[in-house]
């Protein structure tokens, strides 16, 4: 049996962890961080030594942009989530074995990741689409792969 070749994300994929966090924060909080408990905008302060982690000055809650999303509670880097979302958007039929080989993770982890991403596509399609588009920013529409012209996972709930 031949080894499975790694998958390619394309030239514009944001694979730096810091860039992924900044993108997610900007998408979810266009006017600055918002506390999930007391809904105070602009009041949260960054935690010292913990980039992209916040503490509300009003209620003291610690939070981050991945909270209350399908990405909450995993130890996987956000860049890996972005890569997996983009791969599954381009090839929704991708098996967990192939996804695991392409991302360099275990098959069980890839299966769980794919299930959460499919749930994200149904429950929060706007966030899903924003993550997919993050990898293709700056590319002319004609240069994108044909499967990216119309998102294949957007019709799951029908």
C-alpha cells in the first residue's frame, strides 16, 4: 500500500497561529472584544503573557474568540482548524484517514475534527464561510479552484 501524500492548501492559506486568532477576533468582534457573560464591549483587557486571551474588567470572566464555537474545548491549534476547514470546503468527500495524513494528526482526531467542522457549516455557516474565505483572500475569483466558486457544504441543511 502506498503512503498517502500530504495535501496542499494553496498559496494564500493563513497557517500562522497568530494570524488565525487575529482573523477570528476581527470577524467575531469588529468593534473589539466582547465579554460572553456580561456582553460588555471594549471593557475586556488582554491577559498578560497570554496573547488573544481576555479578561472582562466588569465581571472578571476570562475568555477568547474560540469560546462558544465548535472550536471550544480542543487542544488543536487554530491554524490546524483553519487548514481543515479549507480542505473540507475544497473536498467535502475527504475521508478522515486522508485528512489525518494531510494535517499530520491521528485518524480519530481527524474524524472528530471533520464532524465538528460539518456541524459548524450547518450551525454557523457565516463563520464557516469566513474561515474558508480567509485562505483565499487576495486571490482573484477566477484563480480559485472550481469547487470554491460555490461552497459545497452550504447545502447540507437542505
